[in-house]
């Protein structure tokens, strides 16, 4: 590949081809942005949580786990929509988990554009395994 991005015309359509360096920069920005955004969401959730529960005295003798609703995406989104701190924190954690999955999906798109069948197949398998493991674990 050349240093500059190339535009190629096929059947009247314009396809943008990225160099390896540009693609690595795009992936790096995706990962960096995803982690920063997830951290901000967790921070906002922490502020809401402390605002509501900050003055409560913890009962260390009794263990109370997370509510059942916060074990599933629809419950997390519901609590986050209600501006409940724990829901917003969990949403931030979901975004953090989704960041590397988005990286694999972006890599799949890039390999499709490059028409690299071997890497398309391998990346599609990795993405399928990621989704299967999330579905089986009950996270989605």
C-alpha cells in the first residue's frame, strides 16, 4: 500500500482504501475514545450514586449483591434512563466491554474492504465467538 489513502473506482462506486498506518491510527483512536467515554460514564454514575447514597452507613455484616435487573442489558439501560447511579455505572462497564468488540468489528470491515478472505474468515469467527460467549453468559 502507498503512504496516502487511495481512492479506487469499481463499477462507478468510490471505495476509500486506508494504509496500514491509517488503519492502526483509526483502531487506536477507537480504543482510546471507547475507554475514555466508558470512564466518563462510570464517573457520572459514581457521582449520581454518591449523591444519593453517599451518607448511608454500610452494613458490612450483611452481603447484598447487585439487583437482578442490573445483570441484563435491558435492566441496565432502564436504570440508566432513570438516572440511577448503579445503572449508569453498569452502562459504563458495558461500554468498556463493547470497545474491544467494536475493534474486532472494525477490523472485519477493513478486511472485507481489502478483500482478504483469510482474515475476513478468522475475524468473523472471533466476532462470532465473542457474541456467543456474551449471549451464553447472559450479558446480552
